[in-house]
């Protein structure tokens, strides 16, 4: 694992512990993207992997390279992460504002829940990467 990937993993955990939930979400998704990119490149799908997490998930699904449940979880994490990384219109269904309205919860509760889910996905990917699932 490259040092950057290791530090992303470590800082995602620390961010959650200190209540920096957006950082935990973004970093966990970055770890997942690192793993998908490296894994697909090793299997000869460098071009697809270079197009980002959505393309990586799509090719992994099409070629049956990764457990579909893990792909679903990674894709959900991608959707949660995207509005923090790529500016979306206020009415976009995945923005935190729209999700708060839909879920009828406060931002701290939603972000903490999202961060827990993000770390779970990150750990699942790490376990999958090292053959523990």
C-alpha cells in the first residue's frame, strides 16, 4: 500500500474520533478509490480506473471483479461524498441539505451516521483487499 493510502486510512479514523465527519467521509471514500484504482490497474483496467470511482465501480461490476454487495456500498459512499468534493446544485438529491430534509434529522446526526457508514465501507474494502472476506 502506498504511504498516501496508509495515511488516508489513518486520518479517516482520526477524523471520525474527533468528530470531523465530513473529513472522515471524504478520506474513507479516497481510500476506497485508491484501492479500486490500484486493483483494477493490476488487472489491466488502467484506463477505466483513471476515470474515477464511478467508472471503477462500473467496470468491476461488469467484469464481476468484486463482490456486488461491496460495490453497492462503495457506490453509496461515492454518492454521499460527491457533494462535498464536487459542487452540486442546492436541489441535488445527494446534497446534505436535501438529505436532511428527506431524513428529517439534524446535520450532526446525519453526518455522524454517514461517517460511520464510510468507515465501515473503508474497513470492508481493506479486509477484502487483504483477503479477509
